[in-house]
């Protein structure tokens, strides 16, 4: 019995060229998907004490350093920016939405502006502005930040990084089961930012805290900037 051989058969059927000599069809690569750069504006939610106040009352408060911007004033500050406005008072909800955006349009965010109130080491995404000259004559104007996930603090950043592999973001209305089914993680959030993306913090004091900005940059995987002076 003749030994079995491997390789091309010495016989070729009439009318068919050997596979190695078949003309190759030119292949065309699918055009790369163009991602339109996105600019997003995150506006903090702060109840206003200025509604119903006269222009003189507001001006007097500003001159006496008792005036603090509320939601409509913060939103006006972003009027020179382009892009959509997201009013978010909760970090986990914000990150959930960023993660979902990344799955739909990865690396699409070129600029993320955050317009809100803050202090050294944190920014707050929700709270209230007060002006109570009758109740507190010596200290009439103030800003109160909501706690919990409304406060984007150094501690919250460290907690998310420490539990990175197990942290799942969700909206306030989502059940835990629904959240784990969607499984929006920090990796998703980071995937929303382009390689040259920039996050800009428009918030008192927090934008001056270089350590805080560095922590946020480490969290988001994007460049984070603030201001050199107030």
C-alpha cells in the first residue's frame, strides 16, 4: 500500500486553478468609525435664595460678600462653553451615565467642565445656598453641600479606587440587581474620555488644590485642571 502523503495533490481538476494560483480578491478595510468630540458641562444643583429678591438686595449681598451663586448663576457661568448640560447631584449617577456613554460612543469626551461649589479637597454636586439676614445677621450668606455621594471628596475617590474591581455605579432609582446586571464600572467611566481629554473644575478652592486634582486625574484617567489663583 502506498504511504499516505500530505500536501497538495499532484492532480488538478480541469477548469480549476490550484488554490495557490487563484487570483486574490482585493480586500477593503472598513472605514474607521469617526467619533465626534464631545464637550459636556456638569452643573451642580443648588436651591436659590435669590428668587423674589430685588436687584438692590442681590447687589447689596454681593458687595457685603454674602452672595453665593445658586443653580441658575452656576449655569450662566457655563454660557461660554459648548455641549450638553447634565444637572447631576450624585456622583454614582454621573459615573453611571458616563459609563453608558462610553459603551455607546467610546473615547468621545474631549472636555468635561464641572460648574459647582467646592472647597479644598472636594466639590459638591448638590446642596443649597442660604441668605438669612434676619436669622443670622453676623453671617448671612452661606453654601451647604449635601453629603454622601453628592460630595466628590478625596475620601470618596480613595474608596472607589480601593474597591475598583467591585464598584458598580447606578442611579438612585436602580435596584442592586439591576445595577449588577448592567455592571457599569470605573473601566467604563474611563472609557468615555479621549486620550487627550481634559476635565476642568470650576469650583471655589477645589480648583486650586493640586493634590485633589491629581487624585481626580488618577480616578478618571484624564487630565484634570483648575486655576492658579482665585
